[in-house]
């Protein structure tokens, strides 16, 4: 079995208050263990409040704001879920611009649970096959995507999963896609 390495790669995680903690920490650990450098991009400096379902959990330090972030500095992007997190992100023009830039450059993106709401706002799901938390099905379909109910879906560098139970498959697939690079 080949070892997948992300040595020398820089991966952005875009998240805000309300991020589902495990959907941030497990993918981050996976890409860091594969050798990548990770930066947390958010809407404001300081820290973000994570949640374990509806209960507050830990806070995480922000490395750079979406207003100051340059997608050109990164090799890939991860959008964790949580209900509030993507709702905050999708209403922020800098966050939407940041996400859209990864798609324009053909860089790999991983998204899980409610995270695709930000992709809908960035208008980058049209013609793509994607999965998510089931309540996003109509939003994604209306935005032109083909929604499927599968643990992990890959479409030309876009990796999507439905929920925390899918994290093992999601983490393995984002490491693989980040290693492959541009699509």
C-alpha cells in the first residue's frame, strides 16, 4: 500500500463559530498526520467556538481572516459542518470569495455535513455530484447539483460526506485528493 504524503502542502480549513468540532478536528488531524501544514481561516481574528451537536465544546485559534486569506497560498480547502458555521460563512462575501477561488483554480476541496451551504452561495455545485446532511438536498438540487446519499462522494476534486459517521472515509479521501493536487 502506497503511503500518501502531503509534505510541503498547505491546507486551509474555513470555519466559524458553531463548527461541529469532530468535523474540524478529525480531518485536520488526518491531513497533518499526512504531513500538511494547516491554517484555520475564519471571519474574525481570535478564536472560534466549536460545538458537539448542540453543546458548546472547545475554542480554536484563528490563523487568518477570510478577508486577508489568499487561496493562492493553499493547496486545498476543507469546509467542516455544523449548522451555524456554514450559515455564518455563506453570508460573508470574503468567505464566499475565498471558497470560489479554490474552484476557479481547480484545487481540491473537502466538505461535510452542512458545509455545502457555503458552496451553494459560491455557485460552485452546478453540474456536480455531491452528498451532504440530508436537509441540504433541496438546496443543492436547486443550485444545480446531483445529490446522492452515500458516505463519501468525489467529483473532480470535490470530496463530500454526509455526517460524522462518514469521517473515516472522508478523511482518507481528502488526503488522497490533496495529494493528487489540481484537477
